[in-house]
């Protein structure tokens, strides 16, 4: 009876550890994906109307449109 109680405690503990480990893993992964999406810079070409985005950190000096080459500035929301 005593060993069964220990087994139950260890079993429950390991299951809890596994679940919390998975939870942390997915939480971290989701946050990373969200950050990557949020860091994208969105541009709208005023000449041809093309909408494009970049994963660049600093784009304050503008970015050329991939369709027509016109230099556009970042959209701000
Ligand atoms: Zn363009």
C-alpha cells in the first residue's frame, strides 16, 4: 500500500511536469511567431498600388517597390 502511494505521487508529478513543459514550449513558440509577424514592415506603393512587406528592422529611409521600383515609406497605423 505504501509503495503504491509513492507510485501515485511520482506518476502524478511526472504527468504534471510533462504537461507544464509542453505548455511552456508552445507558449514560447507562439510568442516567437507572433513577434516575427509583428516585426514585419508594411509598405504601400503610391505609384502602382502594390502592397508589400519586409522583415527588416530599420526601414525609416524607405524601401523600393518590387514591381515598379518607386521608393515608398512605411505605413503607420
Ligand atoms: Zn510600385
